[in-house]
C-alpha cells in the first residue's frame, strides 16, 4: 500500500508539473502576439503604438511654422481649392456648432468663418455659430492663434472661436455637443482611426454631420504611378530646401500611401455608426471628401 501511495503521489506531482509547464509555454507564446498587437506604422516604418504618437507629435512640432507654406508648394496651391470645396460641401447654417479637429493652423476654421460672413443673412443672434479648433499639438494651435490675430478673426464677434489641445482618440468633450465635425488632412496621422471615428460619432448631436478631407488613392494606375514619382522624389527635396526638413516630409508622403483607399475608409466610417456615407474624389482622387451623418 505504501508503494502504491508513493506511485500515485509521483503521478499526481508529474501531472501538476506538466500543467504548469503548459501554462508557462502558453503565456510565453501569447506575449509576442500581444506585443504584435501594439505595433503600428509610422510611414513605412513599424513602431510601437505609443511611439507613433510621439513621432507624429515631433513631426508637426518641427514643421508647424512652415506648414502652410509647404502646403502651397507641395500642392502648387491646389490645397486651397480643395479646402474651399470642402467648406462649400459643409455649407454651415445658422446655429452650427463646429468641431474642427486637427485644425491647428486654422485653415478650415477661417474658411468656416468667411463662409458665414459672406452669407451674412445666415448669421442670427437667436442662433449663434461657434467653432472649436482642436489639435493634439499645441505648437500648431499657437500658429493658428497668431494667424487669427493677424487676419482679424479674433475681432469677429459673429462667430465664437475656442482653441483646444486634445487627442482626437480621447476628446474631453461631452456627448452630443456639436452639430458638425470636420477633419482635414489629419486623420491619417492618428494611431487608431477607428477610435477617432467613434469619438467623432460620440460628440456629434443626432443629425450631426461628419466631414473628412484626406489624401487618397487615384483609381487610374498610370496616374497613381506618376503621382507617386512626384511625391517620393520631389516632396522630401522641397521640404529640405524650403523648411530645412527632409524626414518629416518623407513621413507625410509615406503616411498617404498607408491610408485606406476611398471604399475602405467609407466602410470604416459606416462601421463607426454613421449613415448616408458618401465620398467625392478631388483632382482625380489625389484627395477625397468623405461625408456621413449621425442618424
């Protein structure tokens, strides 16, 4: 009997040891998978998600002062036309409360205010309009504030303007608080596009509109190849010559290629809960305007 008990004890101990070994092996196998989930892209480079946030912040900290000038040079001034069309598609009405996300230097906000000013009959004391310029980079916001002051927008009492430094993936704003949400050439720089869209949906009022202007993909392969040659060969060089920066503009070009095409991005917007989602190609698809409603 003593011998039998010893054998049974040995077997039980062996089974326990094997179970613990299996658990350890499973944990060891799971760790790389969890680590892999935390990876993302920074242009064509693979980095940790938290590292991308820091790198993107550094890029815009570096280029903020020359950001608008470089936009003119890189697009030959066409970005101004794209943004004008973008605002015409928004067509703000009396009482519009706009959240201009990634709006740092004020390009979209100033167009919003100009649109309302030019449509003077739309302005009403009973239905005041407002805009919150939001950006994750304070330096970009500082540039926007200086521009607003120089161009007289801070003296315009017909539209309330606020400046907010915040992350598009985690907005310190209440639910259902805005009637319109715009983001122009900013969403591709975010680590989690799906979270940005979810936050946009959350802060919009029922019936509110989401509008995004972003670089996209040309449907014609030959034109896409030509555009790629221009982007990769010329834009970093112009960044070096004009802004004294090569790497930030190399990243900006690569980030465009990593961004989902028009149909995939449309599906992501719908998955976030938006309805009546459409898109409009500009300049053959170099960029596109995506629109959706919170219904």
